[in-house]
């Protein structure tokens, strides 16, 4: 057993004084769907509904062991890391100052304050996370505080490795495959190192959101890459640059073993797990489940563990998530229709709709010509193939239209 594995076991034992091991549950629905033995490591059921509590605990404990007089800790976070730090500040009886972007949803700010109580102070600074981070680090230097990194820290990586310890300790035989979400890389690096030591035959697959695939970009170049643009929808995993220490662990991963999850498809996975299983997952927490369909041939008949990394889902986002899931499934579309300005034109259009079609939005945009007007129309249907029928009817009737469902610029501006 390596020194890292020994450390992971020791960290896990210490964590038992903070919270019990999160459940490792066989999921019958997914197992039947994919003809495999699928287990979920439910990090969404930790005290702060994510695995971040683990790394924050270990990093804070190590800092206090090194300097018992250290009483001020600082972090910058818009979500799960902030909550993990807040929880541990109250546990260790130290003071924490948590910097969060001004744009952070109130729900996340309130939850962080609840976990930390009087032990933490929350400062809302900056419109973007980079601004928040710079302010937090400057404050840290001025005050002589200890900065708690969300992922690029050896003690954080050790803390996250406890997820792997719990998985292997709860299974009679190691899984054939392990599926991990990847953001900054703290979880994936810690779990990978432990599995390399203790279960080297287990295949590992990694999942990144399409709008934040920094590991894939770095593996392709063979060096760390900073993405020019990041889609923040998967806010728990969308980072512009994976950590230096975490990439050192993951730099030899086969690029073919890193899968990309489109944001709209992740939404469909969130809705499926909520409706079918009653499991509430945030976008990052759904990553490992989102790629099961792509892995279907490889996992058939195998034992698979998926880490559901977080369940801090803001239900105010549910309408957006549902909408994106429908668009991914092809059962909702938006298009601009050039409507003739004549009596009966609207009736003619309505008669083209099938029994499973429903108008979700109808808005005149402008009168583009004397005899025509532009209309924004949103249609929901019960079968994606119904749109081919509708569009064929529109073509036959010489109705001019433009499908803008996948047009990012137009859809964001108009919808």
C-alpha cells in the first residue's frame, strides 16, 4: 500500500467524526435500463449536499495541525466549496471569510450562511469569479489568513480521495468501471490515485461539461490549457483551467476515456432522475449519469459506480432546465414565422398543428412588410417526429419560417 493510500484511509477515519459515509446505492432503474449493475455514490447526500466538505475538512485540519493559532480562513466560491468551508469553520471553531460573486444566487448565499452560522462572514464582491478570487487572495495576504483552494491543493486532493476509500470498503469486489465528474480535478485526482493503488483493474471514465472541457483541452496539448470561454451552466464543474496539481495526476489519462456532456443533455438527465427516481441533482452532479448511454456497449453486464457529486440544485432554475431538456429531446422548438397579414391566416396555421402539438409561445415581433408580419412561435409536442409533419405542411402552404432553436444568438435574444 502506498503512502497516499495510507493517508486516504487516515483522512476517511477522521471524517467519521464529522459525518457518516455517504450511501453507495444500487440503482435498479438504471441497472435495468443499461443491462448493467449500476451503483450511485451519493455525494449529494453529504451534510452540505456535495463532496466538497471532505477536501475542506482535511485542508483546514492540516493547517490547524501546522499552526494551532491560525484562526482565520478565507475562500472564494460561488457554491459548494463555500458551503463546505462554512460547515467546517463552525466545526473547528474558527472564523471564516467567504468571498462570493455579487451574481451568486441568493439561495446559495443563504445556505452558506446557514452552514457557517456566526463562524463565517460572507462578502459579495465582483461580477465575475476571477474578480472575487483576486479580492479574496489580496484580503488573505493583508490579514495573514489561510487560503482554502477549492481543488488545487494536495490536502484537498487527499480529502476527496475518501470517496474512493468508502466505495471500495462497501463493495465485496471492486467495480469494473468507475465514472467521475471533472471540474478543477480535486475529486477525480484523489479518487484516481487511490484506485490506481488499490484497484488498478477498475476502468475509470471521466466526464466534463461541453462548455468547460479543460481536461480534454489540456490532454490534447499535453500541457495545461486555459479555455478562452466557459459556459457556466454546470457551475460545479465548468472551469477554464484544471488545477496544476490535479493535472499532474491526470496527465496520462487516455483522452478517449474523457467524455464530453452537452449542457442540454445534462438537463434531460436531471429531469429524468428527478421524475423517475426522485433524486435531486445539480448539473455537475448529473455528469456521471449523463454518459451512461454513450457507454452502453462497454458497460453491459458490468458493475459500474457513478459518483453523483452534488445535489445543490436551485429550483428556480427548474423551468430553464426543463426547457433545455425538451429542446435536447427535440420535442420543443422555436421558430420565426412570416405570417401573411390577411383574414384567416392564423386559422390556417393553427389547422396545421397535430393533436400532440401545443403552442407554448406566440408573439408578434414586428410587421416586416405591408402584407406580412414576423411571429415568434414556440411549439411543444409529444413526439419529435411531429415537427417534420408540421414543417412539411408549412412548406406546402408556402409559409416562410426559420427554426431558431439551435441559433444561440437569436434564441438568447428573443427567448
